[in-house]
């Protein structure tokens, strides 16, 4: 199948609904673009869930200060 889209002056483009359905893009976010032999391939990004959390705790302050000299007292060693 072939779809046509417009590229803006800022080199942005809309991915048509048919393409999104065909490659499994379900929501906005990141996509992986590969260019091989002059052809562009688009696929959903398989970014790990850990990377998605990056920066999500920025600005949150700890509720209780821990004395760095007594850090070993706060560690639960029962699972080791």
C-alpha cells in the first residue's frame, strides 16, 4: 500500500492513519526511523519502561533526611 503525506517547511510530517494501524502505533510518542538504500522505514520505538521514567521524579524532595554516616542502619538486609 502507498500513502501520501505533506512535509512542512520545518521537515515535520503527519503519519497517516493507515500507516499507524499497519505498523502498530497506538499513541503519540516516539517512533524509530531507519533509512536504508534511500528508503525510510518507520516502526514503533521499543524504548524500555525504565527510560520512560527518566526525569519523572525531578523536583520531588525526600520526606525524611538520612544521615549518610548511618546509612547502613536504614538498609533492610533480611532479603539477602
